[in-house]
């Protein structure tokens, strides 16, 4: 099962103190605290969208907080004025509906499909938000439509777009999903390479909450049992350090010693 959310928006190349604080909290799975830092900027479309995205990501990693995420998303939609802003908000709505469907909270696949279609109509092909949209449409194709070929094409577009824009976190997600498709097809060397690149980027960025899933993915493609066991043990340590987040990883990890 594939899980992701926001992309690398929130890593802070510009040394903005607010964004630095938001990223530090988000990267450790403290999404509500990160979102609270943006409360006073709720009238700003970018801040409102980021707040909604943070709370949506919390839903995906913890399977909780759906009502708060919906409220934040409606607030972001209300202050979006340009096509790009409305398209980005539609992309977040599609992601939240996708997450609810994937985690079997409620079947919202039609809503997700409609929202992503609306986002595609509003976000220009060369816009910064396009890579994230392509990636999320790939997730839909892979996990809800069982169309790996369509998913691979979408992931490759997202990978190229994220690489061109220097969105290292989104690149880590595209590497992981492309590697997952390779593993599904029995291409172990290609899968290991992709999973290793995803892990490397997450460790470099300090994306702690995404490191345990990356370790487990790499373990799944590792032919040496001892190496695989070490990777899973390290993932388990991080999982427990973060209080059992992401929740959906629990079944793939060894019990605590």
C-alpha cells in the first residue's frame, strides 16, 4: 500500500523562520502543532492551503483528524482567488478524498477523481503545483484503479517536474513509488536503487516521519535476510520513537524487544 501527502513544500531553502518551524514540526509528525503556527495567517491563500495540507497529511499518517482537515480545506477553498490557488485547493481536496478511500474511512473515489480533474484544468502544465498533482493522480491510478501503466507514466512526469524544480521531498516519493512498481514486476535491482534513493533523500532532509516507511520499502527489496532484518529493526525503532506513526506501518514491523 502506498501512502504520501504533501510533497516537499515546507522544506525551507529561504530561511523563513516560520517555514523553518513548520518544517521541523511536520517532519517529526507534529502536524497539528505545525498547522497552529499558520492560524494567524488564515486569510492568506498560501498559508491556508499549507495548513489544510498539513492536516490532510496527518489524516494519512494517523488515520485521525478528518473533520479538522475538512474544515481547514473549506477555509482554504474560501480564500482561493486565482486559478492556480483554486487548482491547488482542488488538488488537496482530491488528496483528502483519496486518503479517506484508501484507508477505508469512506468511499470518496468519485470525489477524488472529480477534484483531481478540476485541478488539472486549473493548474497550468508548467506550474509548480503540477508535479504534485501528477504524483497524486499516479497514486489514484495505482491504488484505486489498479492501473500500474498509467501510474508509472504519472510518476515519471511528477519525478521530472519535481527534479526540475528542486523539490527533493517529492522526488523521494516518486522514487519510492516507481521502485514499488519495479518490485511488483520482479525488477529487484531497479527497486532497490529507487528505494535507496528515496531513503537517502529523506535522511538528508530530516523527514523523520517518512524514514521508517522508506526503510521498510528497502527491506522488502533486500535479498539478504540479515540486512532486511536490520532495516526493519531500525524502522521499528523510529516508529516507536514517533509514537506509532504512521499507523499503517505497524503490521510490517517486528515487535519491540
